[in-house]
C-alpha cells in the first residue's frame, strides 16, 4: 500500500495544477477513474464527483473532498522527487497527499465490506477567491452531494482531526492625504505616514485566543500587501494596505467590521474585498464519533477550509489528511510517506468497522 500511495501522489504531482490551470490533471484523473469498473464519474468544469454505480441506500453517505489546485510554484519551481521518506513537489502537502489517499480508497479499498456509502469530490479553484471555488458548481449541478451525513476534507492536518476552521477576510484599507512637492511637505498630507499609528497597532497586536468547544482558535490580523505614492518627489495622496483577518468559529462579518472601525477610528476607509465564513466545531456527529473512537488526535483548524462551505449547506464536516500544515505554500513543499500510509490505514480501519460500532 505504501508503494501505491507513493505512485498515486506522484500521479498528482507530475501534473501541475495552479489555480485556473487544473484541466490537464482533471482530464487525466477522469480518464483513469472511468477505466475502473463499478464506479460512476460525473464532471462539471474541472470538478469530478465519483460514486459507486450500484449504491446501497441503507448505508450512510460519506463524502471525501479534495481540491486539485495549488498555489503557484516559487521561482525555479519545486522538482518532483523522492528523498528518503519525503516526496517533494508543489501541492505535495496542500493537498495532493490528501487527493492520493482519496484515489487509493477508490481503487484499492473493498467498499462491499464497509458500513459507509462513499462519495468522492475532486474540485478546482480552492486557492482562489471564495466565490470561484469549484464546489459551488458541484453543489449546483450535483445537489445530491449535499445528502452526505458527514464530509471529510483531506486538507493537511498531519494525521490529526482538525475540527471547524477559522474564517478569513481580505480587508482593503485606504488612507487619504493630499499631494504636494516633497520639498514642501507641509503643503500636503502624507498618506503613508498617516497610516503609521494603524500599522503600529497591527504590529503590536497579540493574537487573541478564543476557545470554542474546548479548542483554542486565534483571532489575528496580518498586513500582507501595501502600495502608495505616485513619484519619488511627491507627497503621497493615498496609501493602500491589504489586511488578512482570520477569526474563530462563532464570529462573522460584523465582527470584522467592528474590529476595523475600532482600529481605524475614522482615519481611513476600508472595504471587505473577500470574505469566507468560519466553520463550526461539532464533534457530536454519530459518524464522526466512529472516527474519534480510533483514537485520532483532535485539534482546531487555525486556517480556512471548505469545512465552512459544507457546513453552510448543512453538511457536517471536519478536516483530516496526511499533508503537513507547516509545508503548505512553502518553497520546498513536501509530504511525508509514513503519514500517507498512516492516514490511509486509519481510514481503512474506520470504514471497515462493523455497522454496530460506535
């Protein structure tokens, strides 16, 4: 199985799939899946939904979800290679390792002996704007996906179960000043230096710890981009800053607005340019209790994932995958082969449990 999992991960890594360029990978994956007997494959855009051709409606429907896209590679790329127990390549941890486990479950697991009825969704554009996420097309074209009683999103969790997820907002802040000659700055108002108090407040702001169902999440604000000025000898009339606000479950868009209104005090305007809600923590789902019974470690998800999108549609969901969160988007991104096998084996035991297991 270790060799099969390595082979499956290499299948995904050898087909680059930066957000917006997932077609080749989706085409090849679709072709591979259609060659399997006993499976039905549906496609919309660069999204695939895979289920058994002969389904058992008496079994609870279990959804496995994994995105196909990756962030761009660094300059020089990340050569796909195996070094010891590591596999390198863009998306190795986020989240093609999870996709590889999903593919192995389709091709190698004996579903006739399981208590669950499986459904797999591979989708595009997770790393892009919230509204362009491929799951939206899947929900619209294949609404039966939302009949799942539990969804496992195989985002990188290093083999732990990560409940809920932090929400995220991209907030664009603009400080307004007045242009003037740089030799006579008193005739204008410098929008960049005007932003100093706000930037200092962000720099000194400690992460706010918030406990949800006994799990510690953090409310954090991170300036990620800035631009301003028109020429080297002109007092800048405007200064734009993008701030990424991550907030815990049970907080939403009003919390984001109130936070920035308090920080800015009317000194600048702001716009919430992109917003994705947080995902709830709910460990009481009966199917999830089966997975918890395997002894898996439980942690909070201090990042945004499609657990939130699924929860909005009424599908209980958690994060569980073999990738390393610390490797997501890194220049030397890699996955660890033992974690691939550990994740598959735990799911194998979970799915093979008797129908009376709790």
